[in-house]
C-alpha cells in the first residue's frame, strides 16, 4: 500500500480474501485499508472476507464503524465478511463504548473464521453438523 | 456556555457556578501578565479547569478570588515548566523522564514534612489517626475505646486529616504562616468546609496572602504539577494514535492492567478524534494522580468552535459530522468520571478520570 | 528502693549537670535498670486491656521482652532500623493469628504510657527536669509508635493482598467442561468489582480455551442489581465479539425482571431454565450429538 513496513496485508486463498491488520492504524490509514480491501473484493470476485484484527489493541468508534462498512459493502458485492481475533479487553471496551459489530459475524481466530465461511458458503469443512 | 456532569458524581443541585462569567476577568489577568502570548488562552482554560475541579469544595463567594489565585499559580507553573519543556520536547510527545536523584531528594523531603506534620498534631489526634488511617476498620472500636460514636470519630478523623494536609504543606514550604488568619483559612479550605470558608472570609484572604494563595492550589485543586504528566499536541490523525498510546504507557507505569488500559486508551482515542474533527488542533494531557485515589486524569482541550449544547452532544447517536455519535458518550462510559465544558466560539475542554482502585464503581 | 533514694538526694546535681544531650542516656539507664518491673507492669496492662489475647502467656512474655528491649534501644541509638525489622518480623508471626492493628498500636501506646509514668514518678519532685525529660522522651516515643504501626500495617496489607488474590482465583472459576465449552457458575453476591473480574476472566478464558460456547449459570446468585445486570449483558455482547455464544441458565424471575427493567431484550439472550438444559443446548450448538439418546429431541 505504502512505503515502509506494510501496515496491512491482504492475501487471497481460493475465493476468500484474508486481510490482516499488523499494527495500530490511524483514521486515514483505516480509510485507505477500506478502499484497498473493497477494490480487491471486486477484482477477485471474493465470496468470503476475513479481517484479522488480533494486532489491534484499541478498536474505537471509528475503527468499529469502518469494519462494519467494509462488511456492508462486501455484502453488496456478494461476499460474506468475518471479523476475527478481537482481543478480550478490546471486546469489553467496544461493548462499553457502545459499539458492536451489528450483523457482522465474528470468530475467535483465523481458523474459526475459515471454518465459518466454509459452513455458510456451503462447502464441507470436516462435516461437524449434518 | 454549558457544563454537564456525569451523574455518578453527586452534582450540587442548582449549585452550578457560572464559570463562564469568570472568563473575561481571567483574560484580563492573564493578558496583564503575559500580554499577547500565544498560550494566553490556554492559561485561561487551564485555570477554568482547575476552578471547576475545586468547585465542590469551595463556597460560591470564593470562586472569584480562588480563580485569581489559580490563574497566578498556573502562570507561575508555566514559566517554570517552560525551560524543561524546551529541552525535552520532541514533536508531539513529552514523556518527561523523571530525574532519579531529584526524586530521592523530593521523597525524603516529603517524608520529613509528613513526620513534622504528624508531630504538630495533638497526641490524641495522632493516636486516633494512626490507629485508624492505617487499619481502615477501627472507627467503631475507636469509638468504643473513647466512649464516643463512630460518626463522631469519623468527623474527628476528617478534621485531623485536614489539619495534617495543612501542616504537611507548611512543613514542605519550610515556613510559618505570616498572619493569624492563615491557619483558619487553610483549614477551612483543606476540609472543604464552605461555611467556615465564609466565616473566615477565605476569599478576601486569598487575595491578600501570597502564601495561602499558593497553598490553596494543592489543598483544593489537583495538587502540584509533577513529572507524571504527558502532553500530546493534537492536529492530525496520527496524533490520535499517539495520544492513546501515551495514555496506555503512562497507565502501565501506574499499575493499570487488563481491560482498564484498553478502556482508557479507547476513551482517549475518542476525545482526541473529537479535537481533530471539530477543532483541528488542541492538546491532550494525561496525568497520573494519587489523590483521593490513584488514577489517570485526562484533559483534552481545544480552541475550536465549541459545542452549542453539551447535553445533546452527550446523548448516544448525536452526530455533527458524518457517522460519529459515540465519541463523547462512549468515552464517558469508559471512564469513571467525565466532565465537559464548552464555550461556543472559544473551545471545548473534556476532563475525565479513571481510578485505579475500583472500590465503589461499576 | 535504694535507687529512688539516691535520685531524690542527687536530683539537684543531676539537673545542674544534665544538658539536653545527657537526658536520653539518663532515661535509658533508668529504663534498663527497672526493666523487669516495668515490663511486668506493661504486660499486666496489656492483659487488663484484653489485647493480644490470641497469644499464649509464653509468647506474650517473649514478645513483650523483645519489644521492650527494642524500644529502649531506639531511645538509646535514635535509629529505628532494628525496630523496623523486628516489627515486620513480629507482624509476620502474629498476623496469621488474627491480631488486629489496634492491638499492636494499643500495646505500643501502653508501653509508652507505662514508661512515661515511671519517669514521672522518678522525677516528679523536680518539675523542670521532668519537663525536659518528657520533652526528650515524647518525640522519640511517638516515633517508635509510628514505626511499629506502619510496619505492622505494611505487613498486614501485604498479607491481605495475597489473600485477596487467592480468593479471587477461587471465587470466579471458569470451568472448561469439554472441548470448546466453558461453564461459569456464579455463586454468591455479585458486586460491580466482582462482576468486572468475572468478565475479564471469562473473556480471557474464551481465548485460552478457544471456547465457542459459554454457559453462565447464575442459579447461585441470590440477587443482581442494575449495575451487575448491565454488566452481564455487556459480558454476553463481548463474548459474542470474540466469537463465542453465551447461554444463561438459572435465571430467576426477579433477575429476569431486573433485566427487562433496564431494557434488555430477553429474546435476544439465550436463556435456558436450568444448567442441565443449558449444557444440552451448548452441545447442540457445538454440533455434537446429544449423548443421552433417551431424551427425544423432536420439535
């Protein structure tokens, strides 16, 4: 995206995009991340998007809202978004702040996120449930 | 101008002092000393914040004299801070590295001041204070010992503590009060006894007595400024991240951990963003406090357009720019205390505190 | 006693020769000489005041002797260091026996008074000297009382902190029942502080155990006020953000009422009557077949 160490990486895995945030982002970086990710969703015709936020030590109102709007836009483009890796203290602070992820699904980590996508996008993923 | 106070702190019904009315006077006082200095308005704001903080502890008639004394103290502090700041300051962060040798000296001075202050109490006062302060549970048994009631013992303890604070400060200054009026005035301030303050005409005395004006600050306000304080200038997006990281670091130093740290950092993020969005530039000050309990005190200050109706801004979902609605009310929920003062056309100051010792809060 | 006679005779001499510096040594010599008598008197005052009753007579005798000697030593040397060490040591021994702060402060103040009285008796005939002796004695004695009290309280606080940590661990167990499933039984009265700790433990438990389902059983919580109810709701929401579903069991009608009062939409909370039912629901969510096939799971 930018010069210097990557703040964010976006990898493709089949029809799923895995976006990992590596460090705290300020608002403009967050917006840039949103734009990049949204255009990649279009490019790759992704059906699933995983955003890994495990590295974020704060998810404030702006970050929450940006994550939600990424998920909303992705849905309009036919992709399901899962947010993964929200840390315990971050989860609690978000709730206190009054933010939630709305209808956007959340999972514990990348592995769980992939399992979730596999389930909702209708592919067998070890056949937990019949 | 409007002020709003969080309900967890018992507000004085109808006692809200019109601090705005002080502004013209304070501007005159500050201008007389520093002229057209760019920091003049900051000094006025700082003074207002401190007056507001002491508001519960002083009788209304004393607000003006106290504001004047405070303005003088604030200006004196600014000059003192100036040269150390120009040495340490790099861009936005000013982590004021504490000087260890100096700390040791300060600590031993404080220790001997405490001993001296204790010595000046009567034996009875000292006994009760030592037996109680320390154990926290002995009020009732102390009352039994002295054939008195727990309430009376508690009141006596309160008076003793107030005296101890006064004597401690005097010992620290290595001075005796110049007039006979001083001790009663200082005692009335220290015990936040408004009736006594009126009786001894504390307001007039503060204007006449330099020593008492100086001591009024630690007795009523936040205490003397220390190194445990970080200023982050806020003018652009990256400063929001810098402010919340600074808050987190200071809080770790103070012993915060877990969700408290994250809640504090999140709240700082919200108020800093408010500055960037509304006012373009301002400053966030993060400070360790140890009285009445240990905690982190945050002041976010700007000289932007101000908020017309603070009450409305504190309602969930209030939005003056695209998408924001949770900044202020959210920050309020994340912190233990929250206070906002805004003057349309002149700026907004948010002060908030998170206590380290959680007893009695949710 | 011959000592007393001697003092009466020579009191004028003493006064003439004693500058401030010599008062304390003189005082210390007196306290050393009458050690046994004064110590016994002190011990009997302690008994009369019902202090330190948790200690045996032997212990009492040993400790009072040590305190007495330390006390006199501080008067002599002016250094409280040794006393500090001893006081901390003593505190460590007696705190587990339930000795309270007021007792420790009490015995030191009693000793101060016993000694002061003996000084008074010795010097009462010479008021000027008595005054100067007491002037020298009182600040030192107060300093000793201060030192002992502070050492005791420091030690006591340390012990209390340790105990609190231990209790905290015990009182909020997050139980991993099976893979991906946590149970959080809430027992006893919940206040804001405990509710916070519970939440923090639960959320970090979700991460360490990789839990997908959490059952919070509040059967054992007698009452829940609005603050705690709010907290409960926030805990549920935060758990969801971490990808875990929450089932609440044992919700009494009163607590349900509290939740409704603060505006919680109970239909959005997964509440199930009892723990057994909650566990079955948890297994269903986890995708395991309910093991007890006897229960028909129609619908």
